[in-house]
C-alpha cells in the first residue's frame, strides 16, 4: 500500500492522519494512547510490544493498535518515520 492509498483508507474509516518521526535507537516505555492507531512505515524500523506480542515493522509495513492498550516502542538504528492514523474513542 502506498502512502496515498493509506491516507485515503484512513480518511474513509474516520481516522485523522499525521506524520510521526522518532529518533534513532530511541524508545518509549510502557504507555497508552486514548485513540486507536493505524500506521504505515515510511522509513526506518519500529518494534512494538503489546499484550505479550512483539511486532517488528520496517518500511512498507503497517500496524494497528487499539485505544488504551499498554505498549512499548523501540526505534531502529536510523529511527522511524510513519503516517499515523488516529481515531479517538468515545
């Protein structure tokens, strides 16, 4: 899926999109988001651990995370840049 297709899909499903960039070898400790998230990796790598499952994503991969799910994030040696679709839950 290319970035334009991803953004169109997100809009159709009611998600707002933003481009997110994270630093090389960075990380975020256990946290949650008050929104459902979908992402398309544009550059770099990210590893997400949630609900006992590890997902490693590279350029071209997508991932999904429901709202309020505790998770950690680790960024690759060149960081990561992705389009994030966000939909707040009521």
